[in-house]
C-alpha cells in the first residue's frame, strides 16, 4: 500500500510539471540594459525565510540556482542588491519558475532613505 501511495504522489508531481527541484537561470541588469557584476542575490523558497540561497552575479550579470529540496507549491522571492546600482525584487512561485526558469531583474536606484542597505 505504501509503495502504491508513493508512486501516486511521484506521478502526480511529474504530471503537474514539478519534480521538487528548483532551477533558476537569471541575469541582473541596470535600467539601460548593462549587466551588473557582483550583485548580491538572495533566493528564499518559503514564507519563513528558509531554505535560503545567497550568491553573487558573475561578470556578465548572470547567476544560477539549482536546488533539489524546494516544495513545489511554495512561493519564491528573489532579491538583488548592489551598493552602486540599486535593488530589485521578484515574488513568484516554484510552479511559475518550472514553466520559465530564465529571469531578468532590472535594478532600480535606491531612494535616499534606503541608502543604508548599501
């Protein structure tokens, strides 16, 4: 009985297009379109703030996250910070990222009151 239930759950996840893995390929750019190197990227895969992935963009502004422990129905928040060029935030879902894992985030300049995030 347990094997049948486990098989049914796996089949349901595969039919829904979600394997429990989270794969994101992204690029961070300035409003003018230039890639931003060394921006801090934080990916949070649930409402409680964990698990969390912190990384930096490469010279071409690109970053990648490849997790295998992300629940399929959880929200995903991607936040980007760069001390000179600004910040960006994307709230999405794991299912949306399964459909299209390639994202582009455009940094917005900090407001004067936000400069403390630098």
